[in-house]
């Protein structure tokens, strides 16, 4: 069975410990080392309790951890690094972390001392990657040892990473003299520690919004391309605490709302997503929006998805009457931010039907295909990002890539973020130019049909909503 292994050690740094002992008037520097080891051990226990690791072995201030998925590797590293030394300097305990991948027998015991004596574990430890890294560091920095946390990966682990994760790794090669006198070349990878921590946070974010297994939003940090209106949307949300994001179907309203939640999460806010995918969910979202007072808490960012309906206006008279009170409650609650999405035509119907005298247009910002929110360069960036994430083979052929980018200069080709994403997924294994161009037209046609269907629904809605308002006015 395949398992990921993490070697974790507290960096040896005698001078800082001696300074801590001197400042804190403690004579026993060994006690400070034990204190640091216990802090890290507590974090590892938290990792085990959360299910990030499935086995561990400790010897003094070093640990071997067993992890069963790439996601949990990042989550475990992030959890361990999220600690405090309880001193001003260093605020965090410097660590050296090496990650590899090994194959174990199905019956292998991977916890406690048994883990240490397994052959794959010994093979991993014999790579001595952290020794090689420290040796190279001293060569580069005139004999000075590393004093800040570093994370390194074996070549096998690097190859298991997704393409976008490989981008924050730097390849390192060095020569090593073997015991028999021969020389070997060692290759491993140094990871950007901030990117590793940020990758860990995205999984925490997905868990917070109820999407722990999502492959649609797990790359929102790297793949999101902001529309032209994004800064204006952010400013309105910050200043007025509420924003209605309306616009064309498939044009990125939900993705933009989730990106806003992610940014607020990174600032320390609790993200909440009231999801409106199904009719039942939308009824619940409408009720939650109507009773927003029970939702509002300082330090929260809340997203209400399609509370007025998905493709047609779904009447809720109590919300029509209370929308002014909803906005007032948001404004009267400090440090809270509310995002509401709606298709533009549905929002228009709600605005016509509302009984509240409140003006809601001032809080609306549109993502619109009629006045494109994404120009050609932004759509190119979006496509190349998704193609890299989905490991599209055509991306490696410059002629094919140029043909595709030239094709979508036409604004009717892959006009929306969703059509771009769908094209990248559908063409992951394609290298035939003719088939790729056909697939562009297919995905573009799907979007055109979606728009046509929405226009038809809107025409039907206009007549039915007129009769509804006429009937309600006569009562």
C-alpha cells in the first residue's frame, strides 16, 4: 500500500536557545528544547485527532509521520506550522520537514516503534535529504546553517503532486559520496513554505464552506481570474457590507462569490455559504435571508446563493416585503459582509415585485457578457490555467496551443468561465487539432443554447410576472 512519509525535526540552533535562556533568566537550555519538542508534539497529536496522519513515531525531538493522501500531507504541515513558541524570538519553532512516498505491505504496522523498523521507512530515512539540504545551505551562505523552517520533497513525492503544486517547488541536485567511494547524484525539491501553508488553508476553507471534497473550488487561489468589475465589487462589499452580484448564466457569479469568501477567510473571517443549487435549497436560502438577524455575527462573511430563483423568479412575498429590513440589519451589524448572487433577469423580476421601498440597485454589480467582463487576454489566462491544472496534452504543443488561443479571440468562442473550464476538462487527452477545434465549437454551442433557453424563459417570465403583479394589485 502506498503511503506518504514525513520526517520532522527541530532545527538545531544553539545560539537562539541560549539567548532565550538568558532573557527569560532560565539556566536550563535543555528544558527549553523539551518545551519546544512538547509544543510540536501537541500539534502532531492534533493532526492525529483530526485524521491528517495515520501513524507516528517519535524519538526525542524528531518524528516520522504516516499520511495516506496528498491533501492530508498539506493539512498536516499547515497544522504543525500553526503554533507559537511562546517567545518573541523566535515566534515559531524552526523545523526541517522532508516528505517522501513509499510502498508498504498491507499488513505492515505503521504506528509506534514498528513504523521505525519497516524497510520502506528505513529506505526513506537513508535518503538523508535534510542533511544534503543543510550541507548545500552552508556552502551557499558561507558556512552558516539554516535557521528558518524548510520543507523538501523527494523526487517520487514531487512526481505525485498536481501540476500547480509542482510550480512552487525548486529542483535541487547535489553530489553525494557513497560508502564504497563512488559518487551519486541526488535530486530533491525545495518547496515555498508560504505556498505550502496557503495550500493547507484552502482545505480548511473548503471544510468551512461545506465543500471538503470539492474539485471545483480547491484551486480558487490559483485559477480565479477576476472580471473587470472585481475591484468595484470588493470596494462595495467593504464599504456597504452587502453586494448583489448579478449577471449572465455561466459567467462566474458563484465563483466570484466564493473567491470573496476565500479572501475574507484569509483575513480571519468565518465564511458561510447558504447554497441554492436545488429548489429545496433555494427555499431554505430565501428563508435564511429573510431571517438574516439569526445569521449575522461580527467576523462573518456570508454568501446567499440565488435566493430569488435559479432561472426564473421564484416568488416569496415575505422576502419582497422584508428586503429593506435585511439591508438595514446588515448595515447595523459591525464587521459582517453579505454577498448575494442572482441572474440578472431574475433580479429584475424581484426588484419589480418587491414591496419594500428600499432601493437595492445601488448595491448591485453586474457580470455581463453583453459588455464583456473578461477580455481576450483574461480568457486566455483562464484557459491556460485550467489546461495546466487538468494536464491537457495540447498545452505541450506550441502550434496547437497557438491555434486554440487564436480561435478563442473570437468572443463567441468559449465566452464564459464555465465553457472554458469544461473545454479544458474535455480535452485533457486530446492532441488532434481538428478534434480540438470541434470541441471548442461544441462547448461554445452549449453556452449559446443555455443563453437562448434563458432568453426564452425570461420572455415567458415577463408575461407571467405581469399577470401575477396585475392579479396581486387587484386583491
